[in-house]
C-alpha cells in the first residue's frame, strides 16, 4: 500500500478502485496468490503516424481483421475489472487516430478503474487535451524517446515531434492531468548525460518518469539491445527518486514480471497476450469469456521483464 501512496493524486480521482486495490494487495501479499490481476492494456488501433524502428506491435498488425468496436472494448473492460483490475490503459498504434476515441474514453471513464492513454503526442494540443480531461481521462502516458530534440525526432521519424511532446506535457500538467513520461532506456541513454536530462524534464514538469526496458520484439526482434547488469544497478539507484518508476515497481509483487500474473494485453482484434512485449496468444475476447481466458493463463514467475532475463530491481 505504501507504494500506491505515491500515486495518491491519481487514486483520489477514482476512489471506486480502492476495493479492488485492497483485495489485490491482500490476495498477493497476505494470501500469497501468484496470479492477481492488476491491469489491462487495450490496443484500440494499430494506425500510427510514427515510423519508430523499435515498434513492438509490428508483428501484430493485420489489415484484414476488424478493430474491436466500442461495445466490445467496454464489455472486455468490464470483465477485466470484475477479475480485479484497477487500471485500464488505452494504447495503439496511436489511439488518438481512432475517430471515436473521445467517446470511447468517456464511456470507459464510468468503469471503476484508473483510465490512462498512451500516445506519441503528435495530435495533442490544448483543445485535444481539454477534451481528454473532459472525457474522464485520469493519466496521460506520453512517449519521450530522448531528451535530445534531433534524436527524438529521428527515432519517431517525424520532424518537430520533440517540441510537440514537450508542449503537450506542460499543457497537460497546467490542465491538471497527471502525466507519465514513457522512455525506452537504452544503454546509450542510461550511461550518458541524457538520463539526467530525462529526470530533469520529469521533475520540472511535475510528471512521473517511467523507465521502459528495451526488449527483443517487433522492430527490435533482431537487435542486441538488452541491458547488462551494470545498467540495472544504475537503474536501481535512479528508482530511489519518488517520481521515477518501472512496470515492475508498481506490481503487487514488487520487482516480479507482471506479464500474465498481474497484467494482460488485448490487441486491437481482441487477442489476449501476457503483455505488449510477449506475443504468446492465450485466447480472444470475441471467442471466449475473459474470466475463463484469465483462469487458464500461462505465466512464469520471473524477476524483471521476461524478455530481458537479467533484471533484479528489488
């Protein structure tokens, strides 16, 4: 529970999640259950303006299949919350390219779960941010690939994207939207001045900084990008900052990979995976009941990300 006090400003937006949060902590910490659902990520489209070489969903895109409708996403979301989830994250592709995204957020906001949206920031401005807030969004997750303007723009493949991201972070915070800056931490960034610059951006904007580990999936499936043990020791020191986090730090079982144990990823077509980085299909919400899919979920108890193997951040 102490870990979640860091996110008090987020939790107080959705007090209805507290019963599931308490049950999750009790089930995991006291009853020692290995599998306790905490959150679900929904890809609502794979359309994207970016050209990121690292894109993790490249292998999932199938233009012959239909994206989930609002009603199908709502039904699946209600099911994951019934199974204990306290967080629903809308992702893509770029979710803001979906024409009905604001209606979707408005309807999802009525579900007792913290609602976040992951974006590359290219479509964000004061008007779209205000509409996101008015629709009931609790957290904006925005990608910042590098604190160096030219480097970020090159990675995403769109000139001017860095300026759009920085402007969106500042504008969102002024509107009172909680911001989580997602940064993929390569060895080149971690062991350079750029790591401190990312920390400074998060600190000055009063945002959270989420360190995303590089993984051999999607566009990076053939790249040697895994971090080494020295890198993880440095990350452990950085995580002492209260506004810096990782996916494994917000788990009920801190430091253990949440894939298939505390979280699931549902593709734009309804396929259910352990996480966005592990494409081991466990079922489809259009073909079966989510509760049954979750009950039969295969998982491994691993320290850190299953795609990385080395991480031990306890």
